[in-house]
C-alpha cells in the first residue's frame, strides 16, 4: 500500500535497486560491517562515528593483560550498576580470561547478549546500554543496565474516571508492557517488537492474545509497520497516519487511549494494541465508530446506568454536529416550522443585530473555538480563568452590545457542552470541523442542505474500514449479536460471545453459568 503511494518517489531513484528496497527496509543506511578485531581499530572507529558526541563515555580496564573497553552514554545508564555489576566483578578474575564469554560469566547483570556488527553496537549504545569489548575478540557484549529518564505511573489525565483503576501509560515502553502483563497474566499475551526510523530507531511493539486475535489481522498490522520507511517516529500520531486507513478522512480509523484497562479489554475482544516507545498512549485496531462513544467508566458502573448515559452521549454527539445548523436553517429559511410564540421571541432577539444569522453563527463558533484553544494551551490555573472570563464576560458583553443574540449564545454554548460530553478527544476534533460545513450548507440551502449533507456523511461513514473491519459495525452491516455493547451494555452474565465483526478464533468469552434466580417459598416470605 505504502509502496504504491510512493511510486513516484521510487521512479525518481533511477537505477538504484538498493535505495528502492530501502523504502521498505532502511538497512542500506546501516551496512552489515563486522566489528574491528583489535581494540585500537574499534577505538578509532568509535571516535569517528561518534565525533562531537560529548555525552559518549569510554572506560578502558586492564584484566590481567587483556584490555577491556566499556562504552555508554551519559544519562542513560545507571552508574552504580556499572561499578557494582561490571567493574568490581572484573577485579575478581584471578587469571587472564581466555575469551570474552568468560568475562561475561562473572558480570552481575540481568541480561547479556553478544553482537558482532557495527550498527548493532550503535543501536545498543543509543538504547542506553553498556557495550563491553575485549581486545582480540570478534564480538562485543551488550549489558542491559540502562536507566533512562522516565516519570512514574500517574493518573489518566485525558480519560479520567471516578471508579475503576487510575493508572495510565507513560513514555517508557517497558513499563507500559508491564502494565498489560499485570492485567493479563498469561503466556498467550504476545508482544512483538520492531524498529522504525532510519535515525530514531524507535521501538514499536504489537500486543495481542494468541488464540483470540485473528491471525490475518495480526499479519496485516505487522506488514503495515514493516513497510514504514521514515527518518524518525517520535509521536503516536505520526504512526497512526502512516498505518491508518482512509488517510484523508476526518474520522480516526485507529483508537487511541492512555488507559491500560481499556487496552486489556480490547485485547480480550480480539483487537490489537500498537505501542510506541516514548508515547504515553496506545493505538487499538480495528477501530469502530461505536467505540469512540463508549467510556471506560461504562464498565465500572451498573449496566442499568450505562443505558441512559450511552444514549445521552449519542444524542450529544449528533447535537454537537446539527444544533447550530438547525438553528440557522430554521431562522433563515424554515420559519414556518417554529411555533409562533417561540418565533416571535427569537425574532425579537435578532432585531437590531447587524449580521445575518449564518455569519453570526460562524463568528460565535470561531470565538468559542478560540476560547477553547486558549484554555487548553495555557497553564491550568490561568486556562480555567480564561475560559470562565471568555464565556461569561465576553459573551454577556457581546449580547449587551447588540452584536449577537442571546439565542445564538445559548445554541453555541450548548453545542460546546455536548461535544465535551464525548470521551474520545480525537474523535471530538472531527466534529468541530464538520460543524462549520453544516452551518454553511444550512445558510445556503436550509434544511434540504442539512439532509443532503447528512446523507453524504452517513454514506462516508458506512464506506470506511479499519484494518478490514467496517467502521460502522455492528450497525452497518447490522449484526444483532454485537449490539449488546453498543447503545446499551448488557450485564456481564449475558455477554457470552466476542464481537463477530472481529472474527476472533475463540468466539466464547464468558463460560460462567447464569446466576440462579431464587425461587419463592410456598410458605410466604421469610418462611423455609
């Protein structure tokens, strides 16, 4: 897929088959040259390769006549572990080591592996590991005693919940995987890692449960990641745009979350998680429209409450899209659909407003978006003040000055409140743009334009797919068995099977017997 999109680029490379192959595999930037066989050669190559890198540290130790070189980067390695796990054990050797493996046998480190290529040494040092090389050896040892800077596991900021776990992913990939292992304690939880980026060498991993996830789905995710050829990947959004379906759509075709419990629930359904080192969020594929209107807290409260809240979210989403455009259409073209007392009141409010209703709505929406951005970008203490001042004082002043009508302020504020009720922030951003399109169409064609644009929007949503799964499933195509977790959430004892659209290998998710209903005593209540 990516090669077809980059066909023009491949044609421009001319007669360079190695570079054309580099569009799939960036290994042509890293020739498989072996390490020098002498310490002087390795030292000279390191000095040239890592020139002007003042944070590269080297330590040469003499072990009974064998010179040993240690290489690491400052700030990425635990210096105390170097002293206790490497230097002190080397002093305990009573005679000259026969080979480098004998040196490795006395080191007090958890994980040791050997490398023999130059690019492997560069990668290991860049990862924050210590490379040990002995004079005359053809291989070097990589000592995993890295200690990169990382923050502690904290509460979820973008997806807060009152009930349920409060842990969130951080920028450390190993800790993020550990949060998943903490919840799924089975060897069937598979984690496959690969490197992406010619220069960044960022680690990306695919997590899935063997025996549940569809094998072809795992292969598709694996192939899309392997075809990426880019200088560096430092953010999950860049990865999402490179592997997602329908790149020009406003709707996200991958789901993003910072909560390990949500990822765990998706894995148990048969979905796949894609995590990036340095990103505090995880991607989940395939993504479906219905997933963006479900919150993690829906599964931590009684299912009867979830019914009302989910229906409220669906109403809020479509209200955030349609409310301003309906207001404009009714006032501009379809006044006969408004009750007479309400029409008289609204027309009285618009008396003296110098702008047409369409322009008034667009200006108010732009001001509201500007206030939202100001409150988001500023620090919390200042951002809340800006939002309150902008909403109350500026809105009231605009109404008093006769620039906007009170009804328009209420409609735009209600639209903002409706969008804030949605749990997925990335999904909300798409509706912020579609709102303007609906208002413009409503100002030109009225309700007819809203209906036509709505049909175009629904047709577009039905045509989308995410990793081969219909975006609007289980609504279109309709699957009755999967409707148990869409507009409502049935109780756990009634959830027997995994979603059919994901085609999991093991379709049964709940084998527990249904709860018994106590029989009434023939002797009356309270009698045996």
